[in-house]
């Protein structure tokens, strides 16, 4: 696959990544999750979650929500589902959840959504396996008069009734501002290497823009090199290794996502710069998402600041949208959808954040 070249900012250097790509790594990986509590989610016919939201009145007609997961082998997806169901209960919504899983197969997801349409659910919520292919399912639901909400991953073709996801631009802004505050308090001028995502992905572009916008308005740090990674762990490793060699005076690192933290850690170890805050060879480290391995590294003071990819906030926003649709109201999404903001975390504050999935869930999707 041809790599996308980085975009220079000010007089920054864009470092090419070297090394052969063996296979495309999954963006987020994890062990198989446990069965749904109150439902048997499968990749074939949909099943109804008996642990759906409690009715506000015993005689009320349930609002049937068809939930189409593209996969369910990572803890994040189970956390999303648990939060959705509990928040619906807490808000008194009478929701009956109809859940299926596509096992990373776009064709199977299309078939699963067709099954939900045939069951005449009241609304369909889908995390797309393929952002282009999901458009056909949106059209089919629209033809059947069923509202369609994309979740986490937006459609690149047909527009759904609503989209719910994370605010990736705000995520980068808050992280970069947090880093600027930390560096200022430490009396350090940051010379930062930025590890970007795939520049064909709007979330990666938004995160890089957020970093750049703070760089342009703050004297606390300067991004001196940008490294596109295509969201591939092996390119995080080779790109960080090359950038560290080319920029021996770099003293801070900003990464688009910490799902590839093991690769970044290996590069820093190779450069003798994997050290906790307070040690002379510590590299100031700002990250996005605060996934499980990053949570552990942050607790040990290797990561200085990050903004969460906030499963709980995403679920809150989805339940708000479902409540509006149930009431026949416009959910009031912006041009890019109904976007939930993350929360800034530091080694001092991360354990004070409630409902932090990366801390509270095991890799198999069970709660700790």
C-alpha cells in the first residue's frame, strides 16, 4: 500500500517510515469477549437482550433498538454495550435491545441489518465494519421507514439519521493544551515528534490538526517532525525509531493513538528514552485514547497526559439520541454528528475518572 506523505507545519521535518509492511494490523486488538449479559449476541439471527432498559410504566410498549456490532472481540465494545444498557435503565427508557455481531465481515453485517429490518425494529444502531458498504444498509433502513444511527464509525457514502462518535479534534486540543501546561510548569521547551495515524482517516487528520493548532498558538512546544503510520504498529515502531535518530534533541512525543504503545515503547527503549517522569532521560509523552496499556504506563509515570477515547461518554450521547428519536424529536446533531468529548487524564488524575473502561474491564470484556 502506498503511504501518504506527511504535511509539513512551519519548518517541521516530515520523517518517512522505513521497513516492509507484512500485513495490515487491526487498529484495536483484544481477546474474545464474554457473552452478552442478558443476550446471546451472534453473527446469525438477532437475539433480544432480556437485560434491556426497564419500562417506565409496566404497560409501555418497548422501543426496539437493533444494535449491529461489526465485531465483539475487544473489551471496548463490551464496555460500550454495558454502558448503553445501564444508562438506558438509569434514564427510565423502555428499550428492548436486539443485538447481532458481524465478526468483521461487511457482507455478514449487511445481512444482519437486513434481519433487523425484517424484525421491524424501531431504530438501527450500527458500528460499521466498512464505512462505504454501510451506506447500502442505511438506504435499506430508510426505505423501510426505520431511523439509522451510525456509531463510532461514520458512513462515507449515505447519510444516516444521526451519527454518534468521539470528538477527535477536541481530543487532540485538550491533550496538546495539557502537554503545554505540563511543559510550562516544568520549565521545559518541548521539541516534539508527532506520530500521526493514517492521513486518509478523518480522525487521524483531526487529531493532527488539533496538535498543530495548539503548536501554532503556544510557545510551550514545537512539533519538529511528523511521522505518518497508517495506523500500523510496525510503522509506529520504524517511524518513531527513525525520527528519534534524526532528531536527537527531541524531548517530547505526541501520538495519535496509544493502541500501538508497545511499538512506541520499543522505539523509546532502543533510543534509551523510555523512562518515567523525573528521570533525566524521560521523554515528555502525550497520547490519545488511554487504552489499557497506556493506562498502565500512565500510572507508572511514563505517559504525562492523554485524553480518553471515552466509551461512557459515547454511550451517554447514544442514549440521549435514542431518547430523542423515541420521542419523535430531532436529536440536534451538528454537521459532523453528535460528538462526545473525552476527558483529560494524567498520572495524578486518571484514577479519579469514573467509568474508565480501560481500567475497569479485563481484556476478555468482563468487568474487574
